[in-house]
């Protein structure tokens, strides 16, 4: 009996362009990512926060200061933005899957991550969520 392979290969055409003097990988213009109503900066900030969280939890970096030094930012900035990795699952689902735009800035979103999960969606999306 033959076993089906467990690996799936996905091919995504990408281009490398210079931006601010640095190479940046971008999708072709006809395949621009759909961000819905969510600001791409918020999506990037959440992705970066999760990356930093994984690095801390895995031991790849020891402290937030190590991340700050590697990223060229301040430790307080890392601490503030890292809070995005602790948003309620319901909030992350609305932002990342449903692409519902928050009614707050990325800085306020990070501050709201300190609220209990049950209160976050109302604070992030307004009371109509």
C-alpha cells in the first residue's frame, strides 16, 4: 500500500525590488495582498510581535533588549509592541481572518491587549462588535 506524501508545495511568484536602498520581496502587482479594511501596518506589527514572542519563548533571544538591539529600536518599543502577541483570539480572528478594521491605532491596540480577553473586542472594534 502506498502512502500519500505529507508535503504540499506551493509556488508563489515574487519579485525583488529595492525600497529605501534595501531589497524587498513583493508580490506581483496583479497579486497584491487583500488587507480588507485593516491597515497593513497593524498586520505587520502583529506578525512582528508574534515573531518576537516565538524568539523569546524558544530561547533564540534572552531579553527584549536583545530584540531591540537586533531590530534597531528601543526596548520600551519592543515591550509595547510585544503586547500585540497577547491579543484575545477573538480579536486576532477579526483582524487577521475577517479583516475587520479596528477603531483604534496600532499603539492603542497594543495598550488594549492588557484588558481581559472578554473586554478587548468591544474596545478594539467599538461596542458594535
